[in-house]
C-alpha cells in the first residue's frame, strides 16, 4: 500500500435495489490535497462519502483509507478520519462546548485534553461566545461551523466534507472556505463534495467530475480547462440599460464573435464591449459532461 495516498478507491460501486448510485469508480487522493468531488444533485457524491466513511457498505469494489482496508478495518478508519455529513450529527440540546467534548469522548480523545480541545476549536471557529448555547439555538452558519469543528476534535489527517457550504450565507461560506484552505496548509487531506463549480475551482488541487454515479474526469483545474482549449469563447456585454453578458463558444474566435453579434442584433440590443475569455471550469464541465451548468443549480427533487 502506497502511504503517500490518503485514499485509494478501486471499482467502488453502490446499488440501491436496481438503482446504480455509484458506478465502478476508481481514483486516488494524495495526502495533503483538497480533493473535490464535483457533480450535480443525485450524482452519487454522498453515497461515495458514506461508503468511504463506513456508513454504508459498497456493493462492489473496495478502498483503502489512510492505509486501512475499508472491507476489514473500518473501525480503524472511523477513528482516524473526520466526517462532516450533509445533515449535522450534533445534539440539539447539548451546548456547543458539550457537543465538542462529547465528540472528543467518542473519538477517544483523553479526558484531560477534551476540554482544551473544545476551547481551542470554539475560539478558532469564532464560537467562543456561544460555548454555552444549545446547538439548536445557533444560526445555520454557526451550526455548520460547529459541525466542522466537531469533526476536527481528534486532529484527523483526513476530513470528509459533504457540501459544507450549501445553504450558507455568503460570509459563513467564505469563512468555511478559508478554513478549508487552512486545513490544507496544516497538511490535512480534505475530501470535499460540492455542486459549486466556483468553489471547486477555488479550493481544490484536483477535481473529480461525477455524473450519474460515473467518474467523468479527474484532473487539476488547469488540466480540466486544458481539455477544452482549442475552442474560443467570446463575451459581449449588451445594453442599453440592464447590462447583460452573452457568451458564445465556438471552434475559433471569429465564429464565436459572429454568433455573439448575431444574438445581440436579434435581441436588438447595442453591444457595449467585447472580449475573448479563456475556458472556465464551467466550459470544461459542459464539454466533459454534456450537461448544462444550470444542472448544478438544481435542488433535490427538481431533477
Ligand atoms: N438510501 C438510499 N436509498 C435509495 N436510493 C438512494 C439512497 N441514497 C441515495 N439514493 C439515490 O442514489 C443516487 C445518488 O444519491 P447521492 O449519493 O445522495 O447523490 P449526491 O450526494 O451527489 O446528490 C440518487 O439517485 C439518490 O436518489
Ligand atoms: Mg449529497
């Protein structure tokens, strides 16, 4: 087993009855990376996390997490990792501090260290003033922050975060992203699922694109973008009052520009400015998955 890999996955598969939720995926996550698992709702992201963290058993395939075999050493894996589930696993009636101490107990943090750890995490997450507040009474952003704090109580080397910023206000989401950056600096490996292209682009060393349970691509942001180079994107800003940007991608700049100008003309709107833009992660996503970027914004139940 190669120890520089935090996670090694081979042929991991999950059926729910007839539904193939995760379809023979294989990938490796090097230690110390922020690894993005990016895909629309229902793609199989949570199911993958649930398998890798021992919450549900794979139908086929196996994985190695922090050097431990998923099939036979799940207890060791569970002790070594931190998990931030989609829905918080903390207790509504316990205070912020008590939740952290309790979690420390579950993870086997020595009794005398639990309180100190809880104090340090509450300060780090700017929740010190809320230390005596029951979890249920915290704001959404604070709840998420405390849930992340709880996953770090035993100083894990690998943390799974399932859509940590979904549903958060801009400021809370921003501070959580900053924290993910800090974890990376501390050498912690982060497995992050998200359906936000921009978040993945900003945070991740590598991105796995997952659609309908299948791994469509795995590369760095630059690597993914490079796959759509050779195509040109032109952006025209149209007016007159409510400015709007129209983007067109074609095989070459001239064709893209013609398309953009034709659209502006058809809308009878004056062109205020024109620029060529390099491929975005969104362009790469569209090209590699055949889906529209709007698919990512669909919430559960609208698919
Ligand atoms: N416990 C379950 N029982 C049956 N189907 C499930 C269950 N959990 C998830 N699914 C289905 O598996 C697919 C993948 O779901 P999920 O892993 O939650 O996707 P994501 O996290 O990417 O939104 C979806 O079609 C979902 O409806
Ligand atoms: Mg999910």
